[in-house]
C-alpha cells in the first residue's frame, strides 16, 4: 500500500512521501518553497495531455532554477524505434 511505502521510506531511508491534489506545476512550486530542491526526474509520457503538463512543469521549475530531467521508460522499445 501507499501508506506502507511512506512508512518504509521514513524508517529505512529517512525520506518521505507527500500526497497532494491540484495542478502539478503549482503543487511543485508549493513543495519547492517548503523543501527547496535542485532537480526533478520523471518519465516522459507520450500522450498529448501529459506532454502539456510536462511543459508547464518545466516552465515553472525554470523560474525557480530547478533542473528537469526526463527519461523514456514506459515501453519495452525506445520511442525512436516505434512506428
């Protein structure tokens, strides 16, 4: 369960898991002001709506000086190998 993951992160890794609801870019800005971070890592999603969200996040994070690092990892093949 998600709560079990949160407890494991706290106990074993002195880390935490936060839950939020809202527009991703706005919630990340709020989180940044509480816990300044330098980088965000995420998987690239090929769907148009997810691409728009990623663009908004990248713009919001650029204003804060946060580096966004994306990875392709949601399919067996690399995206360039797909028809």
